[in-house]
């Protein structure tokens, strides 16, 4: 009862009701006019037809086009309204222009060392091509002189975060999708406040939708009162908006330019198992120490500049130099390439990183993903790799956080298993990690889920690694996790209740919208 009351009086509830009422009012108004004036209804039909033609001709995934086209044909006005709110993968033109300007303004400080590129090319030409793709289409170079450390659970990452935050002397940048008041956030906030009082430049970006059920609407004011600079990404307002669906799903922490954290772990107690929600919460992260952290620094400053509406900090080289603060050489630990993905262009960087790893696999690909809602390209790639003799294993949650989404995830099992892909569910609880490991050589750890939202609608980030220490640690973690997981058989998929299978078929049709 207490949980129900909390939801009924939450900001999410009131904003959601407000948006639903606006859509309902608009739909009723349109149909009322249409019932009285045939010419108006004819006009609506023409508009919907034009909208469908526009969607069909967009350079987006075919499944995405099909789902929205069917919805608009079935319920024209409602479908078109929902597409404007939840289907459009572009933010307002002013935001896109600002983000493009930020990326352009920072090109001059994302300079790749030609010797590092030459060395990688000499070691393995095919691996080098993966890295070149990230450099050319995400805009971030490859580095050496960077140490990597992989964390198989959030508890270990949290301990290291606290240790490193306490050492900060110059600046701390944080960018997170979810923050929730609890042990994890309070301990971090206390350090941030103390550091800010001591003159450290502390900045925080959080996503408003990600935090809509965990933070009050004026939370940023509380943070600023503590001396911490704070910005809210794409505020969740009670009005119908075409940019509501684009979220900042990245997880970035940068300390003094030489230490960086990323992965799937947000700043909330369930991620470190201080709060139990869906059994044991299995999540992963990576820490970088060295030159590659510079890319995370730039990523943060790009977003910060967009939200502040000024490119001064990006254009001023001296300003950038003030945010480096790493001195000397760090131990060499393979090749490291942080990257980000944006919904503001036509390049699905997050998905293409995954596709490149699978396509070039010779022996095996192991995958951690909380959601397995994949398009035809990813399905074909996974199945073909398995048919070619690659050992493809995917680990998904055993206890879901969203039952409908989990039902959709399970709908892809049978086709994958038929092709030789092995599917496992993490029995102790919810697996939230997003990791790929291939052939003891390449791994990526980041925030990118294998679903349409992460791949098409969200700002995301990750770390691509080759011959780094963290690569083999990812493999070790997968093998250990498999011991606590149950393998899914074809019989399990076939023997499911017919109503469940029917539900899955319907959800597959709507997958791009979920």
C-alpha cells in the first residue's frame, strides 16, 4: 500500500497523466472536427499518408519503420502523436546544432598519436579496422599508456570510486542516468561537497527521466547549494514533447583527467546490492588510468557545453589544458579507445561496435546484456557467426526488472538457439551488465544495451579494449557467471504456454517502441 501511494504521488505519475490527457484531448478534438467536416478528415488522412512516406524514407532500421507505420495505419491520429513523442530519434534542431558545434569545437584536442595507430595496424589489420571505425565515426582516437581495471560487481567498483574520489585535487566530472538517495550516493555526495569547499571543480549531469522516481524535481538546486555545479539533461516536463524520448544513458566519472570510470553501474544502492530489488544485482564496470581518460573528459565537456549553451570552454585550448592534469607516462596496457554514441546523427555506433566484434570473431564471442531486443541485422550476425562455428554465448537476467521487456527478450531465444547460439539466464537475480569479449583479444564494456532505445534513441558510451588486462578479466567473469546460470533449451521455448507465445509475437511487432 505504501509503495502504491508513493507511485500515485510521484512526479512520474503526475507528468504521465498530464501527457496522456493532452494526447486524449488532441485526439478527441481531431476526431470531433473530422466527424463534422469530412474535408478535415480527408486532410488528416493525407497528413498521415505523408507521415508514413516520410518514415519509410528515413535512414533508420526497417523494423522501426514497420512498427510505427502499422500503428499510424491502425490509429492514425494517436499513432502520429505517439510517434512525435516516442519515435523521433532527433532532438530539437537547436540542441542538434549545439551538439554538432561542440563536437566540431573539440576536434582539435582529440588528436590521435600516429605511432599508436601504426603499431596497432602492424599487429592486426582487422582489429585496427574496428578501431579506425570508432575514430572516424565516433570521433575518438585510440590510446596506449593507459591501465585498465575491470570490476565484475558494483560493490568493487564503488569501493574504488570512493578511494579515487578522495584523491581528487583539481576536478571531478560525473554524468549519470540514475541517481538515488542512499548509501552509495550519500557517501559520494559528501566527498563531492568537501572537495568543492576545498576548491576542486566539481560538476554533475544527471538525466531527469532516469531520476524521475528517485529525485525531487528541484534536486539540482540542493546540489548547487553544496557548491557543486549541476545540470539536468532534458528535463521531464508535463507537456507533450518531441524530444522526450532522447535520454542521457551514459555513466561517466572523471577524476583529475587521469582516472575514469564507466560501465553499466549507476549511483544507486541496488547497483551495489545494498538494496535488494530483483535478487542479486550483477553489474560491471571498468576503470581507466592514463591518457585514454582524456576522451571521457572531452565527452563530458561536450555535453556540459551544450547544456550551458556556450562553446567557450571547448574552443579555448588553455581551458582544455586546465582539465588534463595528468603528468608523465602511465604503464602500457594494450590499446584503449573510449567512445560515445549520439541519437543526433545517422550512425548507430553502439550497435556497429557490437556487429564488428561478432563479424570478426574467429573462435568465440561471449555477451552480457540485460535486454535482448535485437533487429534483423543483429539477429543475422549472431546466427551466422554461430553457424560458422564461432562459440556464441549470451547471458541475460534470471530475474527481470521489467517483466514485459523480459518476455520480449525471451522471444528471441528460439531462433538464436536453432542457429547454435547458447543462451543462459543468470539464476541469482538481475544481470545489468553490457559487455562483449571476443577471442581473448577484444572486449567492450559500457552503457549500451542490446535494445532499440540504447541503439537508436539514447546518448551512450563505452570502452573498446584490445590486448588489455581487462579483456581477460571480462572472459574470466563470464565463465564464472555461467556457473551460476541456467542454459535455455529449445524445448523450454517450445513448451511455453500458447498465450505467452502469442504475447511474445505481439511484443515482437512492437519491439522498436519498447
